[in-house]
């Protein structure tokens, strides 16, 4: 495992400490989970950006279009 050092403003650090205490997790565990979620969102957005032209070419432009097709 590698180490990443980040700077937190006092308000964010206090909120993180409160969450860690309330959940019984370490601040590092919470930060890793948040980073994992952010990476997943970024990957999803990139995949969506790449596939959107293909979907639009087939007339798939809304969530309803997708649900109609897979239902």
C-alpha cells in the first residue's frame, strides 16, 4: 500500500473525525472509500461520454429509452 498526504481545512478534518468516531472506522478507511467512489464516478462518466454518440445514433437519449429497451 502507498501513502498519500493531503491537506484538510479544519472544518473538513473535524467532520471527518466525527464520522470516523461515529462509524468506528479510521479516517484513512473513510478517505479510501470516498476516493474509490470518486474514481468509480469518474470512470462511469468517461464511459458514458464515450458511448453516448453510439446510443444517440440508435435513438437512445433518455433513461426511459434504456428501460424500454431492456424491459
